[in-house]
């Protein structure tokens, strides 16, 4: 086994180390979600934690890690009546982002089950992680169906596997640790709430700390075993402190005054449900035990709130995470009881000895250690004072209007892209729509189709009695239909004709609403803007709708309307994305009033030709018509016809009839081609 980087050699990152150690003391805290930019040693710290956990007693030969003191009565390998006991190190099991469902929950040998009547079950990663750590790197990129299994197991402490009438259940209680880069997309709120604690990590901006990180890392890479040996004393001391805190934990008193502070804090920050209160109570208790105290203090409650509430507080998906610490202090002071202990708490992660796990002490021999054109005249005057303008008539960014719930826009046809919630697709999970011969391992058996395939051959196979002889060639894979996530590419008109403050605010609010919808439906998003003399890719396609919302908020306006340039830029982006991910189908959303006043000698004709290129590519499209006023030219509708899509007004974006408009446009396009 390769040598892991010592936990005590990690430099800085106090919150991360503390959150991990609290879960080591009390696994009931519920795990840790680590958010941060790439290259901040998130995975290094998590992997190092496993080396600090005490050994686990298991039933000898049990594949499901049953505790010999209290074995699981429903264990598939049981009953464990006279089985011996064994001991092994605590496991850290890693769940890859691309793992299959069978790899996570386990797999039944369907061929043996049908042909031999044997319920042969191969445990998955949930079984391997029982009584240990389940680590998910890039947890925000995990497929929805895998997330659902994680939610179920985390809530019930058990995993249930159902395959065509065959049922297996086994215990699955584990410490769930996930890491993610927020730039690559956010997590579903349901999964966020399953993590007990959350921490934000970032690379240090202190030069001395960065030097120490590099020094220790280079030393570790040069001699991993020797580096680990130099930190062995600190590791052993920290391991002993974890054991001592575990022993003290049941004796820690959680007074009524402290419970009132916890409840008041959760109510003040408007968190949903009661899980936050429970997690805060467990975290505060673990903090007291970690500090060697048998009573919880207000400072423990404060620290617990900073770890347990940021990802649970009620907020819009585009709000930055975090907490108002002044509000937290006011709440704690308001509900402070008279029976507070006077001793100062020591909730920090520092272990005994010089430096401790913070890595403050260094062992011998070092360690890791062009200007826009004049704008078109808006057809409506701003409702308030004109927005500040920069050079050449460029207007400052306008604040987005209030987002609203949009109706679903979908790509017609049947795709095979990444799991999501927008368009119809063939998926591993969903309703069964047919059967096919399996390509590779059989995962979802279509029982009726298998029986129909085997039935004509029973006489030739010498079947006797009421049995059914099934061979490998008879097996049929179920074809299932669910929903996929798409690439939603926004092409936003930022020209002068859109620059009236009232209109641009409404336009940004509509796009923000569509971004919120994309977040909920697990789409990738991209942003192309056009104004003045050309178009630019404001945001390359990404899973982070937060980044798209930030770029939209900063979007300035002004200049002519090079509509053709925006459409051609979007086509280039889609061409590249088709090469990168052929299975993810695009949806083009053009937000404009349809005017074309720049980009060449015949701007209207150029825009029409660019739109027809998208139609020839088969790209599904929607034009959000931003034209306002009593007299309307209907230019957005003309653009939609050239795109082979449909046009909707800002008001229609909220209407119930929006759901089928894209499919309707596809039918109309087919009729026109046939004619």
C-alpha cells in the first residue's frame, strides 16, 4: 500500500482539519462537504484522515464488516452464530464519478439466478464503506441516480438492492466525505443537507505558508516513507487524542440553555427542517469532547453553527455561501443562559505536542511541506435617471430583475446524454420502454422479453417438467427512458436597442430565471453576447450556473446590433462542444428584439443566413422576444422561423403553454421540409 501524506503535516486549513477530526470523534455528526478551488489539498487531507481512525473489529470472513459485538441479524453473510472476531484498519472507500449503479450498491449475478436459482450477490462500495469513510471526489458531478442511492443509504443506514424479485439488504453506515469545486456546478439541496458539516478552503495568500507547503510536499515526494516517519510522533499523539475524545463523548452534558441557543440560531437563519438542530447539537458535543471538557459552551455552539449552517441556510442558488457572524453573535448573546461555564474552550484542531496537526512545528530535515459604435436609440425611455455611460456610449451594467419560475424548454427527440431533468433520453434509470440484447454486462434484465426469447427453444433444449431453460443468448437488457441534461447556450443581445434600463433589467431577470431552471435540471450552460462590432464568448460551457449568473450581472450594453456575429459565434461554440461531448444535445436560447443593425452591409440578410445554418445543423432553438412598446415589428418571429425554432415573449416565458412550443416548432420544421 502506498504511503499517505500525514494529516499532521497539512499546513493551515484549520476549519477543514477541525471538521474532519470532529467526525472522527463522533461519526454521528454526519460527514463533511469540502468546497474549494482546485489544488488546495482537499483530497490529501481527507485521505490522511483514514490513517488516524482506530481499528475496526469485524466478524471473521464477513464481507459486510459486521461488528462481532452486535452483528447485523439481516446480514447476507449471516447468521454469525459462532464466527470468530477479527480486526482491520478503518477503510476509506472512494466512489468514482463515473461509477455504475451496480458498482455502488452491488450486483446480483442474474445469469446464475435464472439458470441455477442461486441468489449470488457481489457487494458494492456501500458495503465496503460500512463502518468507515465513503469519499466522493467531485461529488457535484455525480449522476443523479447514484446520488439517490447515497441519500437513501445515508438516511437509513442500510442499502437495499432489488433485482427482478430478488432482494438483498445490508447495513451501510459510513462517514460521508465529499469534495467539490464550485466552479464546476453546485449540489442538489437534498444532498447538501445530508452532509453534516461544510467548509470552504482556499490556497493561502501568505507567502511563508505557501513556501512551507511546497517544502513539505517536495520532501514527501522525494522520500514518502521517511517523511511519514518524521511525523509519526505527531500522528500517534493525535490518534490518542481522538480515542480519548471518543471515550469522553458520552459524558458530555448538553444543557437546556445551550439547546435553546442552538434552536434560536437555526430559527434565526431560517434553515429548513430539524436536521440542522440535531447536527449542531452533535457537533457542539464533539467540540467539547475534543477540548477535553464534559460540558458544552456558547463558543462550542458558535463554532458548530459556522460549520453546520452555511450550506443549509435559506438562500437562492446564486447567493454566495456563508453566514452573517454579527447576526450569529447577537442571537447567541440574546439567548445566553446564566449557567455558562467560565473556562475558555479550546475547540481548535491542534493536537498535543509542538505544532500538532496544524503543522506549525517542522520536523527535522524540513517537510512538505476597439471602441463600440454609437448605440441605437432605444424605443422606450428609461423610467429613471440614465445609467452611467463609459467611453463611446457604453452603458454600465443594469441590475437583473427578480427571477421567476419558467416553463420547461426541452430538446425534441430522444437523446442519450448525461442524466438530468430536461429532455427525453435513453437512461439507465426510468420507465422501461423496450428490450435489446445486452452489450457487455447485463445490468437491467427485461424478464418478459427474456422469457419470450427462450420459449421457442425449450423442446430443443430437452426441457422437462415446468422449468424453463434459459441460456445467455436469451437474456435481454431493458431499455429505459428518463431525462437528460442539455447544453443550454444563451445568446444575449447587449446592443443599444436593448439598453433601456427597464427593458434590460427584465431581460436579465428572464435569463437569470432560465439559469435557475438550468441549475435545477442539471444542465451545462454557456453565454455568448453581441453588441457594437462583434460577439464574444462571455462564458464557455460549464456546469457552474453561478458563474453564468455573475457574468450576466456584469454585462454592459450599448452599440449596434451585430446579430449575425452572435449567431455565428454560437455555432462555433456548439461545433466544439459536439466534438467534446457528442451525446449532450444543445438548446440555443437567443434573447433579442430581433433587430440587426451591424455586422456587414446587409445585417438583416446576414443574420437570416446565420440562423439557417443552425437550422441545417438540427439545433433546437428558442427566441425570447424582448421587443416592447405599442408598435412591434415582429423581427424576433422572423428570426425564429429562420432558426427552425419558436419565439416566445417575456410574458409567455411564464405562461403554461410554453412547455410544448419547442416540440411544436420541430413538427413545423419537418412539415416545411416535406413541402
